[in-house]
C-alpha cells in the first residue's frame, strides 16, 4: 500500500524529490529514494535529509539532445512505498501558474523588430536585433563573431534572403531588405538563426510583418460607449463618429456593427485568492454560447455620427462578460474603416468574495471562510449581508451501454448541508465558520439581488 507522497521537480541540470508522509504531510527523513530516467545511473538512489529532500545531478540540458525529459522517483524502504513522475503535473502546468514554459536552456536570447508592421510590394523593410548571452537569466553582450544569419521567408515559406549577421560592440544589428515588386501578399518572417549547435537551440529570435496591397484611409472612425461598465439588465449605447482626416464629417456612410461577448471576471488587488463567481472550476458543465450577441446596420447622420444599442446580459454560467462593440464604416469609394470599444457586464452591482482559510480541512475541526463585499470597481462595501451555503458533494459514476461499447460518465451531486449568514464589517470583510466531517464540501457565497439599475 502506498503511504508516502513524492513531489518531483526537474530543472536544466537537477532532479529534486520531496518525500512526505501521506497521512500527516510531514517530511520523511532518512528514507531511501530511487530515481530513473535519462542521464541517471541504473540504480540511482539517495537518502532524504531532515526536510525530506533529495537531489540528483543531471547532464545539463544544453549539452544533450533531450529537450523534454521524464523521470520516475520511488520509495521502497523500511515498509514505506511511494512513486511519482515528473509528468504528473495536472493542475500545476506552467501555463496554469502564469509561467511561460521553456523546454530548453537557451545560450542566447534576442529581440528583433521591424520599423513598421505593414508594407507594400517593392518597399524596403528596415529591421533591428538585440542579442544577449543567457547564463540562467544573467545576460551579457555576446561575442561579435557569433555565427548568426538572418533568414527572411515569404508567406509561402520560400526563402528570400539569407544574410550573415555582424554584431556591433553593443550586441545589436541593423539591416534592411527590399521587397520584390512582385512580392505576394501575406505574412512574412525574419528569423535570427545560429549556424552551429543543436538544431533545437539554433533559433534565437524573430519577427513577422505583413505585405499587402493597400491604400491609406481617408477618414477615421471612433466608437465609444456611454460608460465603461454595466450591470445585467442595463442597455448599452455605443456612439460612433466618422470624420475625414481634413476635419469634415463623413455623412450618409453605411455602418455595419457587431457586438461579441467573452467571459470575464473580477480581480480585486489584495484579495487575489478570493472567488467572486459561482463558477465551479473543478466541474462545470460545458455551455456552448454564440459569441455574437447582436449585429445590425445603420447610416452616419449629421456630424458623421450614429449610434446603436444592445441589452447587457451575462452568460448561462452567471459570470461577468466583456462586450466588444465593433463597427465598420464604408464610404462612397468602397473604402472600409473599422473601430471598436469594450465594456464589462457584471451580474450584479456588487460582489461577495469567498476564500477558505485552508484548502484541506480536518474533520471535526472548525474551518473558517473569509469573505469580502466589493462594488463592480473592486472597492470594499461596508455592512453588506452575505449568505454562505455549504454543500455535500458526492461523485456518482454511471455505466452506459452504447452502440460503440460501454462508457462511463462521472458527475457531482450536491446536497445542501448548512446555510451560514453574516454581515461584513466597515472594511467590507467578514468570515463564517463551519465544522466539516470526512466528506467533500463545496461552499459558495451569495449576496442579495442587485439594488440599483
């Protein structure tokens, strides 16, 4: 029986394992921990220290071809058993923690940019690059004879230019490239590539630019809502103005408008760990919704102005939404210019936020839930009544016989077990206490219905 927990992490040159007792969560000292994987001896093992930690040295990833490495760590010592792998990372993926993943240790990093994003065939593209040597986030100016080339490809991937890069004393490089008069339209690519080294480490930096047949716009369009945030049930009014660059209004122009919706949420500084929605992140039925909430057509009138309206509404999941109000104005010369504005739709005119003091509670002990009441701008609201409902969650798995065989479906069943009421203090903060048993519990905060339109 497994009675030990192992947390395993791998860096560019080290594998670290943390051994813990499954029941108490305390570190395991003096336990023999084995490991296997690329670059390790067949019987690699080490004894955990006072903190339950063991470390294994690995070949630096910059010297190997193993860009992604998998390791298995195990405990089979003194009656204790446990196992883990570096690929067991559900819920802790780098992107879920707001970290940009990097599966190799780059020797060099860079930034490349063009003088503008859009060009016509036959025009000249000016670009510049800044290169630095990267030693574990310690950046220095690279050698001037670094074997770099700049490669330019068109929208079909055809190589148009390959030029050796000569860095200056500051580790920068500037050059230009004239597009052929017959250049096809589309997205073009500039890449800085090392001529030597492992293939996966050669790409240093790059940039894209667009080649298109276009003419400069003769007028501009501005779209603005009457305010930045709304509450479900309100009416959103978008005001549009179209004017020529010389200052005159564009009147009588056809205007096509569209309103799209995307999921949003409330973030309150200082209350980062609080939940301000009733969305169940662990199990929420998928709700398919059309992003387009409304569309229509109108004509610019006196002063080049027009307007369109749409009702504010949240989604079926009750979460806040961001509406994008987009409009395209087409003049008599068939030139089209677009503009957009965004507004936030809140489910109510204030929120109740909730956060458990501990994410793992002890059965029979008091568990505290911290609360806060804020307005739609995230500012605390004092003396607001808040109701917290605690549910007993049971996971039910059902077996179904289908034409393709047998399938299993698991879903939660929630049963209300407690209703707790309180009022936030002058700072908009409060708390409630609940004593759980050994079953899974889910708590949700509620505030009264919206109080103003």
